[in-house]
């Protein structure tokens, strides 16, 4: 009897990627030799026929596809067929081209691809997160409100929702656990039902935020995060936690949202916005990758983001005209840096330890 936890469908011609394909083969052979029923196809129609014939399979399905170089090996028709039928198949698009083009990344994200990557190492990472979803468990169980995947433990639900549905458009969802309505279910599960998160101290009435403009000097590209909920590309960053220094929050948020370790080198702007309900402090830092030769952006989706990528200023302009930015700040700051705007020294912000 097979011990596999997932059906793994590969639409990938070895001739299209002479280096990545052996790396993927080696990964499956050495680290995941028993967990998948592997089905390899080089022709789109063969892959589609297999997916259609397995529509009632007892095992959940993962699909890895390339863009395809010929009409016979295109991955897009396979993606469209799968998404027309269900949302519970995890689709990975492996493409160097899509990872370098924000318009293509946006298009395939809207088409329903769960993860867009050019790194086999990050495919390994997502396999490790997906495999527990195929295991049985004791009750009680829950159902995913997006794809109706049933019999999930809380731990599985907590893993499943951000991986599969980070890029879903906002919709009102009634939480099975607490009966509250929410428009971002992944964040709700994290903030309201994750015990480790709930036991931490809450933020004070002054909310501090740290944002990062990170430039890779070798090609003058800037780091952007593709926000969850199809909200658009944005600067990495977020709220400062209790007891955390501003610069450490900027480093942490950039790593969590974009997967890149950074070195902060200056300050672009300090903002303070008083309001009737909260006061908001915001620091916009300037940074560079800690290691330019090892700064691949995150492509495994989670509750933090759908993924990240490096953009030129010109690509950011195109994203702005297409409505693909969450706001105009990436465009404003990338232009400012490109035109050699002043970057203030870190010494203008003093640190006071408690």
C-alpha cells in the first residue's frame, strides 16, 4: 500500500531547464522519496487529461509547471483548467522570467497560482509545510471557507489558509472557531487563535511602523512585497512590536515579508500622525541586502505576504499605471533614491534601552 500523502504532477520538459530539473529530481529522490505519487509530463494535454481523470482522487494534489516554450508544453492552460475546477490544488509556477517581470507575476497570481518561484530550495521549503496537510488526525476538525477542504485540524487549517489563499480577494468570512466575521481570515487565525501570538504583550496606543526602501546596488533594483489579498506591490515593513527597536523591526519585517536579510544604512523620513483613536509613528529606512549574492526574495506564500521580488524603477512606473501598487510610496521613494535624494544618517534616531 502506498504511503504517499500527495499526488505530485509535473509539467516540465527537462530540455527547458538543464540545471533546475536535475536539482528538482535530486530533491524528490533524496528528501521526498516516499511522500509523493509523482506523475511527470512534457505535454500540456497529457497533464490536463491526467488531472481530469484524477478529479476524485483521495489524495490532495500539488502541481509544478513551467511556462513552457512551445504550444504543446504551455503551463497556462493547465493552470486555467485546474482553477476552473477547484481551489484545493496547490499550484507552483517555476519560472525565472515571471520572477523578474511584475506584470507576469501579477497575471499568474490573479490566475490562481499559489506560489511563483525560481528557486528549487523554496520548493523544498513549501513541500515541508504542505506534507502535514495530508496526514490524518483526531477530531475536532474544521473546513476551509475558501476551497471547502474538510477535516482539517486547527494546526492544519492554520497552515493551509495562508499557503493556499493568501492572494484571495477580500471577502467576509465567519470564523468557525469564534463565530466572528473577518475579511482577512489568515491574519485573523494568527492574531486571534494562535496561542503563542495571543500570549504576547499588546501594542500601546502609540503605534510605530517601520518601512524599508531596499536597493540592490549591482542592478539598481528595489525590493517590493506582493501584499496578500491581491492588494498590490508595497514596501516591506510593518508594526513595531512591544520592546522592539525601530531598526530591528524593519529588519524583521523585511525578512518575514520579503525573505531578504538587510543592512540599514540611513533614514529617508520620520512621520508622526496624531488621530483620535491612535497616534502613528512611521520611520522609512534606506537599506541594502546584507549579501547581494544571497538575497533571493521569498516566494512561499504565508500570512505575511504572497511573495516578493526585485523591481527596477521603470517597472515600478509600469506597475503604477496598471494599478498594481498598493499606494504611490514605492514609486515616490524609488524615484527619490534614483535621483540621488538625501539620505539621513542613522544617528538622527537615538536608541534608549529600557
